[in-house]
């Protein structure tokens, strides 16, 4: 399968114009075409605004994926996105992917493999990299899911798996699990084929507390008047700025120390 069809900047739409189209303060991840970043679905997930109550989860995950890509993914890699949906992170990997395939339970234009994460309908040792973002908490059997990811990876291949540490219950469609960094490391180590390279926190204690406050602020304002919505967006921005300051002030409570609260993690693991 070839990489998904994307809309790239034409000669009469230069990079400078695309930069003006991007909202103020939003920039694509390092090494991502401005045109691809702007046009591909779920841009706000890759580069969220401070008005977004999930700003720290989304921005932290994008940043950690970019860093992992630059550190571990070789040019021309065959990449599988498990639980891909609309493939929101394809632009992050487009520049290094020789092939980018999606697997999901539901058919969609970019989904090559229609199958559950616990039973991937994919031959052994097919991919150099397997990406799975915010899926592990929703599967009934995370150990089986990781075993399947290990099975379809080539020896030496890289798994990039993100999931929640602290987050409210959200059954979409189901919601089973939360982890600490130690729990995630143990989960991967128990799958005999993996060596854990990194467990990367997306944010610290301050941003975790701020995100929970911002999340419930948004819930209180949901389905209310436009003026209430604008007020909530302002409050969420202020809360997020306080969260950013809180991460600097609460370093002694940040991962992996006692009393740390971490919203989200990215696990980077290599198949033996």
C-alpha cells in the first residue's frame, strides 16, 4: 500500500502564504510540511491552542512523537498506525515513512487493515514501526494488544504507544485502564519480545492539575450560551498558563518522584 494521498502546497501557494494561514502561535512539528500540517485532518490535535482544555496532553504527545521520530525512526520505514481513526499523526511521520498503513476496527478511506488491536490481521514481522496513540486504555486486553504489536514488528522495530496516566473515565467506546510509569514499564517487560527504551511523560504535576481544572471548566460551560463559552475559553487559557508555570514550580513533584501526577505517557520500546 502506498502512503495516504495528501494535498501538498502548489507552486502558486508558497510556504510564506501557508504560514499566514496558520492561526497565530501555531506551528507544525519540526520537519513537517506546512501544507501537509495545515490540510491534514485533526490539525488542532497536533498543534492545540491554549483555549483547548486538553492542550497539555495534545501538545505533549506531539512533541514526544517528534522527538521519538527523530531519535528512533529511520527514513523509508514501514509504519503501522494501530487504532488510527483519521491518522492524526501521519504528518509527523510523513517525511520518514516509506509506507504508512492504518489498522482500525472500523472501515475508513485510509484504513488498510480492519481488525481489533488484540487480533491484528497482519502477517508477522511486517513493519519497522508501530504507532498506537490513546488506544491502550480502551482495549479489553492490553497484554494481548502489545503482543500483537510485537508480533507484526520486525526484529529491532520500534513501538510508540501512548496512553493515559491520570484522566477521567471516558467510554469511547469503552475505558478500562490507567497506568503509572512503573506499571507501563512492567506491562511491556512482561511481553518477552520488548526492551523498554523510554517512558516519556507528557507534562508534569502542574499541567496535570491544570488540565483537570480546564476539563471540568469546559464541561460546566457545555451547551450554554455563546457568552458563557467565550468566558470558559478565557478561563481555560488562564488555567493552562498557570499549569505551565506550575510545572516549573512543582519540579520536585514531577515524574518519576513521589506525589507526581502525570496526564499521559509515551512508551518507546524495541522488539528484540
